[in-house]
């Protein structure tokens, strides 16, 4: 795939699956989205149950 076409399909990390309806009601304005997710978004590695956050970055 070339250009933006490579970003269109969902991946395992981006497919909303059963949560698509919850995402559909989110605001489309960037500032409003930032207010919602700031402090909530967690890296997939950091969320791993096998490796607690303190072991990944003890200075958090």
C-alpha cells in the first residue's frame, strides 16, 4: 500500500470492535478529545499484567 491507504485499515491495536459505538459519540474537536483522554491513555506495554508500571518506569 502506498500513501495514506496504508493507514486506513484497522490493526489489532486500533480496531474498536465492540467499543465502536462508544467511540462514535466522542467529540471530533482535538482540544475536547485531549481533555477526555489526558491522563487516561496508557501505553500497551505499560498496561501489561505481566509487567507492572513501576517495573517499566519507576520514576512515573
